[in-house]
C-alpha cells in the first residue's frame, strides 16, 4: 500500500507543512492483516523536482569522477614538476662536484707535464753530450741517464693520462656501465683526485691521507664513475670536517694520518672504510646524515645532496650498504660495502 500524507506542524510562531510518502507492506496471517513493514520518506531538498535517490547518486558520482580526474591531473603535473626539480638538483650536485675537481685536476696535471718537459730537455742535452763524448765509460753513463729519463717521462705521461681518464669518467653522465675494476687502483686514483682538488681550492691544505689497502681485494663489478663520485664525496666530507680545526692541520704524521682509507674483502663482498680524526658525527645527526638536503655545513658550502646521492648509488645502484660509525678516539668512519659480483 502506498500513499502520501499531509501533515501540518505547529511550531509557534510558525507552521510547517510536510507531505511524506508512505509505503506499508501487509501480510495475511491467521485471518488477520499484520503490518510487516512501514516506510516514510519526505522529498529531499537537495534533489531536483521529480528526481529519485538513484539519479541523485548517479549525478553525484559523475561530479566526483570529474573532481578526481581534475585532482589527478594536478597531482600528475606536480609529480612531473617534482621529478624535473629533482633531476636539476642531481645535475647541480654533480656539476658542483665536477667544478670543485676541475681546478685540482688542472693543478695536478701540470706536475707530470712539467716533469715530461724537464726530462725531455735534459735528455736533449745528454744527447748532445753523448755525440761529443768518446770515452766508453762516460758514454755508457750518459746512455744510462737517458734510459732513466725515458722511464720517468713515460711514468709521468701515464700519470697525466690516468688523471684525464679519471676526470672523463667523473664527468660522464648516467648510471654508468658496470665492469670489472681493480678496486684498490680505483680508490688510489680518487684519493689523488680528491687531495689535489682540495689543495687547489686551498693552497694551505696539508692534511695527510693514509691507505690500508687489502691484498686480496682484487676486482669488483661496479660502475667506476659512480663509485668514484661516492669516494670523492666521502673524502671531501672528511677533509671539510678536519679543515675547520686549523691547529690539527699540521699534526698528521705518516704513522697517524688525518684521514685513512682502508679496503678489505669479506667473503662475497668488499668493504671500503673512510675514517677521519675530525670532531665526529653526533648520534642524532647519524640518523639523518643520508637524508636529502640535510647538511651541517655553513650556507654556501653544500646543499645536502652529496651523501644522499652516494647512498642511492651504493644501495640502489649496486646493492650494497653505506653507513657511518663513530671512530674510537674521535672522528667518524663511513663504511661502504659492495657485492663482488653484480
């Protein structure tokens, strides 16, 4: 049974009229009619005249779908902008690192070139003397000197070539192709790059770097330019931590260097430790040191992406680990582990 009622409600000083619709469901039982269900409803003011609840829900769903589409488009645009900003920041960090090295490499590469020039000049003078020398013993000594000079010219030319190759690797963009690399040689090469880069930026730089390179490390499958960036960043941070203490700059000795780089092979992975004798990293800072944009350096000295990028290179790019530990007696130690095989 369906129908509609008209009710007049007195609510002083006003009167309200409502016309609810009703539905009764009756059931016949034992000769009597029983009320099985009763439903009353009033016209919803938010519905259009003649509209049903289903049509209102359908319209609302369409509105919500349009709203979701608009918000999704806005979120996609925000995500694209964020990725673009992140890419710019990553490139900025790489270029900043590259720029800091440029002066150092230019300074460093002049040394072997000067040696090559000097030894070539001396060799020319020895050749002139050899042409005039008739005594066999003197001629033999001159030839020996020429041989030594040729060896030194070759050694310094190879040194200049290695610097150029390391710089090209560092400047190369992208994730880098993995290949088997002599890890100790890679570490030694980037220690030299980091040291001479710091020396070029600060002529008074005199920190001593010691090495403890394990004999059984061997080759490791890695992207050398990417791990090179990590090594440069760790060494640069160690130098920065020590450079603030002017009194400590001259206290390093070969037996007790300011910064020590050690490598070891541990079964299926290798370990690289960069330890310094600086002020150390407080426990509350160690928990945040690999977060993007976190830095303890003064304004203008860094944007806090170096360690974050290094962490991503080691963990996501190579399946390794990167952590910081307190150093007994003061200082900090950054420990990088890399699987021997990709």
